[in-house]
C-alpha cells in the first residue's frame, strides 16, 4: 500500500524535501504526517524545528521564508502547510494585483489570501530548488487543481505527491488484514468480508472497530467471524441489509428492531426508504441475472457488488418471486410519495416495514 511504502522510507531516513498529501482519506494522511513528526521532531528541541501553518492565514512569502530557515541543532526541520488555497480548484486569484476575484472560489472576508504573480514566482523558484534541510509538506484535505503551476512544480520537483482516497474492495480487505497483523493477530477471511461490508470504508472508524475486536479477543490470536458479528458496530448500509433480510423471512419484530436502530443513530427516514428501495432493486436485478444463468462471481462483477453482498442477496432472493419484488417496490414508492407529501415519516416507515414483512 502507498502509505506503507512512504512510512517505511521515512523510518529509514529517506525523506523527500517536498510532499503533497491530498485526497479524502484523512486517516492515511495523518499516519504519514505523524511518521514525519516522529522522524524529524522527536528530540527535546524538536518544537523549534516544527512549523504548522494554516494555508489561508499565511502568504506565500511567509511560507518560503519559513521553508528557507535552517534547523536548530538538527539535520532537518518540518514545515506543514494545511489547505493552501493556491492548490484548490478554481481560477488563480490575483486580487492583490487589482484583478477581479474568482466567483467560483469566493474570497473570505478576513482570512483568504490571494496570490500575486511575484509570490507565485517565488514559490515556484523554491520548489525548483528546495532547501535540503527542510521537509515542506502541503497537506490538502480534499482534491487539488492539477492544472495549477504550483501543483505541476511540486510534481516536477524532488518531492512526492501522495493522493489518499477511500480504499475499496481488495485494497480495503488488505488494509484490514495488515492492521490486524500490527496488533499481533490474524483474522479470518469471512470476518474481513463481514467488517468491510458492515462497517463502511472510513479507515478511522474501521481502526476503532479493530481495536475493539483486539480487546474482545484477549489472548486469542485469531479474530473470527463470530467475534466480528458480536462486537462491531454496523453501518447504516449493514443495518438496511439486515432489515431486508428480516423482511424476506417475515420476521417483523427483528425488522422493526433494525428500523429502530437506524432511526436511533440519526438516519433520516427519507434516506432509510431510499436504501430500502435500492436493496429491493438489487434483489430484482440479481434474480434476473440468476434466472439468465449468471454465477455468483459474475453477478458481483456485473452489478459491482461487494462479494459479501452478492452472497447474501443470492440467499435473500429465494424468498421472493418477480411479482413480489415488483409489488414491494411499488409499495415502497407509494410510501416514499406519502412521506414527501406530508405524512408522518417515521410512522409511514413503520407501517411499510410491517406490510413488507407480512407480504414478503
């Protein structure tokens, strides 16, 4: 995985003069940031060699001046610039030069710093020849504009561009396995599939769930599916799946319990009914593919489904005929329309679940 390779390099002392961390997976970004801090700011005087700057509150001149400052009784210093506006999407802003402000990316009343051509030129010069004793990190929590000169200069420099986005599929499963290994344990493949489906793909949340499993398993070296089913907190999607599973088996009390859980964790009724509709549409699509001779793996590939989902839906689909699925979707649509027309949303959902469980 990308962050493991970077962290291993940092631990070996192979540290680039410039990094750009971007993407929406902040947990992985934080791991890299913490690794750099441990490597460069670990001594008693480390605080003298660490600068953390808010990109919207400093000028480029300030960033370059700080980056050009020599470390105090150390080989390197770490400079972190968070969410620099000159790396965001939108046209380059030159309000200091008297040009009109970009409407796409409006200027904030007090904190937004515009960029003059001279400032941009100075940063480009630094990026072309960075100070070897400084590790300059641009930490963007989100996407960046790859068409900007500054972004292109970072790519062309001696640094590294690390784009961390949510992990999916095999990458997510591999991450789960590696995290469990760090805890000194192993995990059953079925438990990995269960966790990756039921807990979503937010790594910070997944890390917390694995910590809970580590504590629960005590001296046991293997984390099992039974442990995961007992300990982990399911995501909304996982609860919806269980809700439909109970509907298919006409277990009205269990279905109502799952609905209550979703409402208790703050899921809006309109989103719940949307997810129920999505699940029944998947059942209809899977039943159609199965009737046409598709195997489980082919169905998962055709519908871009998680293997755990495909396996469970294939079991659920036996409880429904095409006519029943189409009728249930019509009932869901009527309830959705009623909710949007002013009916009590929670009561409408409860009535829908009761009706579907009796007709399923």
